C-alpha cells in the first residue's frame, strides 16, 4: 500500500505502510523475541510483529492505559499471557530479560523514545531497535512548548519544527553511542504523510 496522507484522510487510516516495509527488510534476520512498547490496543502496528520470521516470534506487548490494555489482551493475550499493563519506562528499567527486537511505537509528546534510550540496554544488548522520528510536527507545534523544549534538548537544535530526518537519525545515533551501544547500521523508513509532506518516519537500528 502507498503512504496515506492523514491530513486528507480522517477515518479508517491504515498506518501499517512503514512497518510492512520493515518486515520485508528484516525477512532474512533471525528474530525470536520482540518487545512492543506503547502498544495501544494493538491495531496500529502490533499485529504485524507476528509476521517477523521465524513465525511466530515471542512478542511481549506493554500498555499502561487500562482500557487500551483490555483491548490489547483480547486481541493477543488470551492464550499467551503476553500483554502487560504497566508503564513502558518502568518495565525496561526493571527488566532482566533481553529481546532480539525492541519496537518503540512511541506516541511522541509525553511518550518520546528519548526516555527509552537510557535503559534500553536492560532489554537489548544487541539486535534491532525501531522507533518513531517526527521531523515536522504539525498542529501549531511550538519550540517553546514542553515537547518542543524536550526535542531541542535531545536533538541539540534550537528549532525542531521542520528538520532533515537524516539529521535527527544522526543525532539519535550519537545518543545510542552515549548509552553504550555500538551501531552496525541505522536507516529511515517513511511512515506517514501530513499535507503532502512526510512528517513521520521509523528509525531502525542494528545494534551490537
């Protein structure tokens, strides 16, 4: 499927384009265990994680909101007991289990991937890390807002309202190195359009 412009499409939006491309990209990568952070009700992308080879990988879904978690459990957890109702940051801070792939479908604003990186080593020594990169926030984004200040601090830029995604990927790579990772490869996958512009990407990292 093609990228959907969410400015022009308000209902029944298929947000699976980017992850479908990633699944194809990873088809020759051995992945047995997956950690799905900020899973929501599982309808956006989580269901695609079960298409990663070898099928079916062990997938653990994390969601804090009780209503969303209930829907998530109904969708994936009735027979597996693999949907955890807890805060994603606390989970990775206290985890002693390692995964082959960590999928961070962060919702941005208060759930940026920035806060995942300091404890990412607890759940991933080496393997694949996937997260959202928003290079062009919409809806009256302000650099002076709480989210804008957080973005400026992380990316070390004064203005993050319209960024080159490669710059944000490069800065994220440096932050991963600062947190003890060696990077084999990092790349971008377009995820969503807004008013004709790709504003949201997935960043994918092969870490070692």
